[in-house]
C-alpha cells in the first residue's frame, strides 16, 4: 500500500504517546504511523490493542539512543515527520537516578535529531510533497516555579489571585529547571532549537502542563490515588498538599499535537495548558469523592486514607501555562473542564481493573520479555 506520508512517533506505547498514535492512525488512514518504543516499564502495547492490526500502523521496538537503529528505521520507512514523546518523566525517579534521565532525554533526543538531519538534509528538508517536521514534546517544568505575590506563601485568608496574581508561563518565560527531570528536558529543548537555528531543520517545541486520563502509568498521582482509594490504601500527599498544577485532559493534548504538527510554524514554541489549576490536596479530595460515589460508598468514606508525607526535594510550588498563543494562532482550546474529565477518567480506571492489575503486577512486561526480549 502506498502512503502519502510516513510519520514516526517515539514513545508511542506510553501514556500520552498511545493517545497520539491512536488519533493519527484513525484520522489519517493514508499515512503510515511508525510507533517506536523501547518498552521500558512505562511502555505498554496493551494501550493500543484497538489499533494494532490497522494497515497503516507499524511498531518498532528500539532505543532512541541507538543512532544507527534510528537512522535505519527512518530510512526503511522514508520518514517525513517525527513526533518525539519518548522520555523519562517521573521526577522522583530523576532524583534517584539522574544519569538515566540525561541519557534518554538529552542523548536520545540528540540521536533522533542527528538521524533526521542525515536523512532529510540531503532532500532539502522535503520528502515528496510533504514538509519534514521534527516535533518535540516538552514540559512546563522547564520554566521552574511561578513566584508568589506573598513571600509567606499560601494562607487560608488569601484568595488564589492574591497569592499568584495573573502570572503564567508564556513562550517567552526564561528556563529555570529545578529537578534533574526538568533539567534534562530543558537541555533537549535547547538541542531541538539549535538544530533549527544551525541547520535549518523544521522543528517545533511544545511545553505542556500536567496530563491526566486513561492509560496513565499508576506511579502518577491521579491513577495511583484512584487505585489506592479503590483498595483502601494510604494516599501519600507531599507536604501540606499546597502545590498547584494546571491539568490537561490527555485527548485534548493529543488534539493540540495533531494541530501543531500539521499547521504549526517551524521554529516556533507553543505552550499547551488547560487553564485549570488545582492544589494537590483539592485534587485528592475530588478523587476521593468521585471514586467513593461511583463505588456506592458513603460520602467521606475514604477521607481517612489521606497521609501527609515529607515533601519532595526541589518541589516547585506552582506551574500555570498560558496557552493563548495556541488559541490565537491555531484556534485550539481544551474541550473538557476538570470536573467532567475527572469523572470520565475515574470511570475508565474503575472499568478497566484488568489493565490496572496487569500493569501493577508487571504482567505486561513478562509478555514483552517473551515476545521481544530485553536489552
């Protein structure tokens, strides 16, 4: 079958990546989608069972740090576009093992950039009638933390606006990463921009806020706490739970990626956020109320599961994304408010306990060991 375009998506078996792969496979049947994933603990092909037999879908198990392998895949499929999501992303893990984060997030990105340059530069950055594009997905954590209007921090007698004012991360905000994870992502962002500026590679960087939704690995707050509430396990909240994050439903993020990949300006940066800020402790309370309600438990049944633990090292207090450029230039806006999205998300995890059990038990990894082997 002849395809109009061949698009490579790295990290396509992960949380956000699987949603992007599914969207592209279903929306663009005339394009071949090549999912490249190393299948580390966070990669799960069970996330893509519904599209794994589609004629325009291909999976390649590979490490993005392997330059020769990346170049081989790009040449084999004549790749004309790359959407790069593969990354180590858990801050706690980065604090324990910064070398792995530097290797994957920095050297892996550089490997992809150099392979794409080797393939595309000879063709004048064009493959057939379609423009080449290297699209790098990053995080709002590269910006550091937003300053407080009141140095004493959050008090119950202050409104959120009094504490934070109108401050948001914009595309012009200076980078101030505070964790090994965010430092590794900041470095990879700079490499992508350097390849655009030095070699003329068509490249785009987006920085997104916290994602939530189906298929998220249960080391992250929302799926972890949904599962813990269901099984009456403790809910460990860092510090006093006052850290604030901007939450974005993962399918809205996938829609934004699709739009930017096809219509974004090469060399540009776009912020993607939900305009949807919540304190961590308030998120936990919403999860308790929603899970208990859907399980038919009385209100307040799981409140006693909240346990306050020592705060994470370098834990930024607040992130908040200004997505107005993306809305103004490309017309994107989130489709779901958090209250609607969280009910949809909780229902999915409660209805897919088999998926959760397979992930938490490590059963999915044993299957991949037998099928692909481990390197």
